[in-house]
C-alpha cells in the first residue's frame, strides 16, 4: 500500500523539480538584457532585481531532489548509482545557488572567460559537480534498468534522455569555447537536465528491486 501511494508522489515531485529548475524563461520577461550572450546563471548575480527568485527556485529544486531520494529509499531500491548521482546533483545545485556566478560574468560569456581561475571558482565547481551527479544518475539508472529487462518504453525514454543530456552538454561546451550559440545551448542543456530529473526517479521506482 505504501509503495502504491509513494510512487505518484515521487513522480509529481520529480516534475516539480524539473519545472523549478527551468524557470529561466522568466528571465526574458523580468531581466531580458542579462540573457543576451551571457550565462543563464547571471540571473542570480548579486544586485539583480529578481536574483532572489531564481536562487530560491534552485534551492527548492535541491530540496525536492533530496526529498525524492528519501522517499525512494523507503521503497528499498537497489539502484545506488542512480540515487547517489541524483542526490549529488541536488546538493551541488544548492551550493550552485547560494554561491552565485561572478558579477563580471553578467556582461558576456567572453567577459566571464574560461580561465583556470574561473573554472575553479566555487560556483563553477558546484556546477561541475551537478553535471557529474546528473551523468552518474542517468548512466547508473540506464545500466541498472537494462539489467532488469523491464518496461522497454521506459528504458528507451531513459536512454534518449541520457544521450540528449550528453549531446546538449557537448554543444554547450563548444558554444562557450567559440563564444556563439551560447543562449540556445544553455537552454537546451537545462531542458535536458529537466528531463533527467524526471527520468531518473521514474525509472528507479519501476525497477523490480
């Protein structure tokens, strides 16, 4: 009975996390200048009028992700890699939000740069950890779900999400290096994150063990 009641709650929370993580389109209305050839994280730069909104959304995303993991563990899931990756993403997103990107990054991608000092900033390290968490969560769930030979439609959805996330991530890296197509590449990557936020818990709760 508990399992049947918990599953829809987990799926609902997963969709909530995906929506909270993707409220960046509001930036086109609230602060459109920030989204011109700059990182979407610039919406959270100190001093921006609506920075609090985007910061709170990311913090709530991390809280919802942690809640999902706690609920899934009650179901005694054996997919540790998927869960560990998922919670790493959640915790990293929390630190990503409370440690905003540098103010000079608000101007443009070029102004922010891709120097070693920038990559090693607390914000970028948190972002990298979030990416590692999502990659681990998707790959771990994909491998574990395939072993169980369960619902092929869910496995196919999980596989597509994994490859979409990887491809959009590579596209983002290339766009930052060449300093072009950055807005669309970031948008696609964040959408892929949203898909992953739903796909990972959905696949885990549909495993046999």
